C-alpha cells in the first residue's frame, strides 16, 4: 500500500509500505478516506513540534471506513462498512489522570501522527474504542471532528458563563473551533489575529467581532472592552510572545486558557498575574465527552466546520502540496483525499 513518511524536518516521501496485519483483539482494520492537515503537521515538517519523533507517518485528523474487526470483539457500536471519526489519543487507562477521567493528559499517551504513525496511508489498524461511527456525517465532517474536539475541550477548561466577555487570540482552525463552540454560551466573543485574511474569514463564518493583532493589541482590547478587560481569554496561537502577553489581556478574577503550545519556557508577568488573581489553564487534546458533544452538534448543524476546507490534496500529491500549503496566506484547512471519492 502507499504511505507518506516524514523522514526528518523538510523531507516527505511517498513510498510503498507493507499491509497491516489482521486486526487483533479489540482492533479494527480501516481504510483511510480523509486526513486533515493541521498546525501540528506543519510544525513537524518545520522541525518545531513538541512531543514529536522522526521518522513519522503524519495524520491525526481522520475519517475512515471499517474493513474488518478483530476476533471476539465486544463493541456493538462498530460494524464492517461503518464510516467513523478516529480519536487519535491512545491512552493507557491505568495512570492517575486516566482513572480520574482526565485521559487527555494520560501519562503514557501516544498520539497518532505525533508519537506513533498516523493516517497518511491507505490502511491501518486502530483500537475499536477510538472509533466514532456516524453514518449521517460526511467524510469531511468526520475528519474535522478532532479539531472541533480540541476547541470544545478548551472551552470546557475555561468554564464559560453567560456573562463572560471572551477574547480568542489566534483564529486558525483551533481558534475558529473555540469560537464556534462558545456560540450561544457567552455574551460576546472578540477574536484577534495578525492576519486580515483570517479575521475576514472569522467574520464570515462565526458570530464574532475582530481585532488586528499587533504591538497595540492591548490598547485595542481596552478600547473595545471599555472599563472591564475580558473575563475569559483563550490563546490559540502557539506563539510564545502572544501567550506571554495574554496575561495582560485578561481581566481581574478572569481565566486564561493556553490552547496552543510552544517549545521552551514561558515568562509571565507575575505582578499582573498575582494582582488580578487569574486562573491559568493549559488545554491538551480532548476527552470522550468533548467528542460526543461535538459529533451531536455537527449532526444537528449547530457546528459547521465545512467552510474551513479551503485546500485539498491526495495521497499522491501531498508531498509537494504540503510545503506550499504552509506558505499560503489563504489556507484555513487542507484535507487529503485517500482512496475512492465519496459517493
């Protein structure tokens, strides 16, 4: 079968690979149909991704079709022929976070396409527990569940209240997911980004107000919010400078959620952080409850990620397409088609 391997930063190769073995206990053999390309993949290509090891088959935003099930499987949700989203976080189920319902920060977690091989090949084995079958969603919708799940988990970490004023810094797909998952739950949503193109896209696809990020972002936020700074701030940039400055954007008694992450150490202004008694949260991956909520919201049209898909590729062309996507200012989300087209 054909697969695409990232050997090292900047070096992608399309190659023939062995077929996966027959599925074992509680496993499914699946045909990959769609792979979303996300910031993690671009950062890995550039050599700037945390928790990543080379060589690696990329791809953790997946829509698949079940080809075969392992022996004595006991999951009545899954049947051969089902189309599914795939939760890419492979957790141990035994460590303290897993036992406490915090499997997203499992101490032994593997992530498809990051620490173990992901979906940029024609067929693969996955745990049946990772499959979310949904016949009423398109392949594109199934592939985008993972991005929405990240956004939903970040929102839940922020504990939004109806009276909150919200600032989302960075409106790539994760920032857009946060904004969409917040809709109807808070009074106002303000988003900021360094790209006028992304801000225009956010205005067209989400009910938000926008600010152009730059050296004067704080003064813009103060001017827009009046006497009270936002009570809930999400930073989805992955930029060290932005994450450090987000403390100043968060009002007294407020909550700051760092969704993007960066290599190295963050330095926060302690007098501001302490004086305002801020709650600081990291948000990593997602849990099953986030995915269940997202799938239902997509199915009933409350969440619509399909306008995000601005670029498409195939398994045969992604080696040349991906570097170009990374440099395209008009990119929101790229989706790789694998195998036959959806009927």
